[in-house]
């Protein structure tokens, strides 16, 4: 009798689980699969949402449908999105999430993404991208000679991340950056120029998510080096002082490709301030020099010049970050690990403490390849 009761209970439990699972099912033909989500504010600070849904039909020349509207939150916008499409909007297929400049100029906008993390049916691998301008300009661009905008943007971000020129920051990674008090957030940034999408580099946000400053591609490479995220193959270009210019061309340029990096960071605390000693060492291959030079004889001189130029640019970058009270490097993590007693006193406002920190940079570049041409 007891065994029969157990069997009956097991069957009822399985039936209830199956029924609850089936209730959440949706036939593919009844679904709309948006690939991009956009968030922005208008001039009256009204929240706007945008989306791009691919259209699969050989009879329609335009391959995407754009949806837009106003709402109080992303969850509330779902019904407005459904009202503009033939199917039911599903958030699990987003490739990119676009954030307008006006939205990012507000503090605490990150709370608007709460539904992405709270509803398990949503994906959190979307690439977070800042837009230098209005999101609607990107959503409605639709160049006829390019793939769907969400596919283009994700490809741009992912490939340039491999070259350390931007960041493929996902929603999940951005969530970690927001709640780790030892680092400030950073994401990719794009803009529209002459009706073409261009990748600027990266956008740096303060501890509350407010837009603070932008980095170009080379500055983003330097930041990636400081973060120990740069892969071999990154490219750098500098103008060598003292090299004469000829005609309209920048003939004083030196470009090189970096190899495997060794970045060492040592933290300390002296005279009421945190200190960081950062030592960067790598081998480089010369990829371009537009001035006459005997590389075999002057290799050491070029190494010192390139090291000094890179060192100076990193120092300038850190000074700008300290001015804006930003720590995308994550030096707060090193302070927390090695100088915990002092760090815990300033944990709630680490960016302010970092703005007064002493950061010493040393760069050592050694030429390992000069190219096959003399």
C-alpha cells in the first residue's frame, strides 16, 4: 500500500512539472525574435525603447522590421512591442543592447535592465554598446549593402575585441562591473558618420553608470594592457620626435605589433595614499616606419623611444581617468587583495581614493622582428 502511494505521488508530481513546462512553450511561428534592443531618452527625458526584428520572406526586400515606442520600463514595453509585430516578442535572442548618450548621462540607469537578470527567459550574453548620439539613428539606418544591423554590430565588437581595440562587454559582465566596488564599468562605443556605423573604441562610466569619457582605439589597447586583457597582435603607432616631415605625409610615424605581454602590478600604501607600480614588458615587431633608419644598428634607440612614448601615453591616460574618478583598470581589486585594512576604509568611494593614488609606469619594449624588407 505504501509503495502504491509513492508511485501515485511520483506520477502526480511528474504530471504537474510537465504541465508547468508546457505552459511556457511557444510555437516558433508565433514568436518574434528581435536581435537588437535599444534604450534612450528624448529631450524631455522620456524613456524610449527600440528593437530590430528580422523578416524571413523572399517576397519582402527589406529584411528587418523596426519597432519603437515609449514606456515606463522594459517589462512594460513588452506589450507595446508585441503590438507592433506578428508574433510574441522573445528576449532570448538579443545580440546587442544599444544605450544612447542621453541615457548614459543619467545616473542609476542600470536599474532599467533589471528584467534581463530577473527573468530567466532573457539572455545575458548581449553585447552592451554605447551610442555617441541617438539610438534611433542606428536602428533606422539599414544600409542596403550591409548585413542586418545587430549582426554587423556584434561582428564589429567581437572582432575588434580580439585586437584589444574595444570591449565585448556582455550584460552579465556589466552587472559584475557595477557591483564590484574595486572597478568602474566600460563598454564598446559606436557613432554614425556619413550614414556609416563606426566603432569609436570604448566608453568609460563612473561608479553609478554615468558616462564620463571615451577612449579611441589605441587608448583602448593601452587600457586592455593595463587590465592584462590584451592579446598578442595588438597594433600601436607613434610619431618619433625629431624626424623631419616630407611633403604632406606624416613621415615620422613608427608602427609596431605587440607580442605576449607581461604586466606586473604591485600595490602599496604610503603617506595616506595608495601606490601602484605597473611594469609592462613585451617583444614587438616593426610593422611600419616611414623615415629612413638602420634598424639593425639603431634598434636599441628605437626601443627606448617607443617605450618612452608608450609610457607617456599611459601616464596621460591614467591622469585623465583619475581626473574623472574612474578605475576601469580594476586597481581597486589589487588594493583590496594586498592593502585590505586601508582599502576597506574607502571601499564605498574607491574612485575618489584612486584619484589621489600614485601610479608609476614602466614600459620595456624590445624589437624581436624588423620585417623581411631592409
